[in-house]
C-alpha cells in the first residue's frame, strides 16, 4: 500500500482552468514558428523550487532553455542535451546549489524506495523491478565538494555530448 497522498494539492480541473485562462490572453513573444526561437544557451540545474535560474542569472524568459532534474545531473539529461544541440543550442551552463537534496540522497536509497513502493500490477514482475532498478543511474553527491560535483558534470558533458 502506498503512503503517497492520493489527492493532488490542486485539483487537475483547476489546473486545466488556469491554463485555459492563461491561453486566452497568451500572445507568444517569439511567434509559433517551431524551433525558430531556440537560443544558443541552456542551463542545466536542479528541480528544487528554490532555484530561479532566470532571475539569478539575469536572463529574460526567452533567453535560454532550462533543463531541470534531481540534483541538476548532467548524466540524467544526456538525451535532452543532444536534442538541444541538434536544435542549435551551443552553450550549456551547469548550475548547482547549496543545500541540495543531491548531497543527501544516494542511488541505493532511491532503489530501496522503488522496490518498497513499486506499484503492484500484473505486468510488473520481480524481474521487471530488477530491470528498472538497474537503469537507475548512480545518484547522489555525498560529501563531495560542490565545486568538484560541477567539474565532474562538466567533464561528463565534454566526454558525452557531440562535437559541433
Ligand atoms: Zn537541488
């Protein structure tokens, strides 16, 4: 039995209503021509809601792509990085932050959590759980200094991204 709260903090219909209201008055600054708006910069950062990349870096909302995930891990977003490069992004910035959950959580804890709470359904066999957990990348920075974590991600980026 899951311990997750079953009721969303905001009902889905309210989100749909909010989005519809937003869409009524929305006039895209950059038009709707697909991909003509791609900027040459992307910021890879944490999903932490305390991080405001545009404000922190003095960027306009259309100046950059923001790629977010747990801990701002470059390895976790390689597909997105490659897609960005394909669409014209040429500069990537890694933005980490202090008090990040990435320094408090380890991959083995994520795997244990998944195994304990994997949804039970007929298609999710024990083997599938093992397959899923084998795909969970090494996660967590432990006591590594934040500067070293950034350098490790930059090194990963330089090794794994394409040469343009
Ligand atoms: Zn974080």
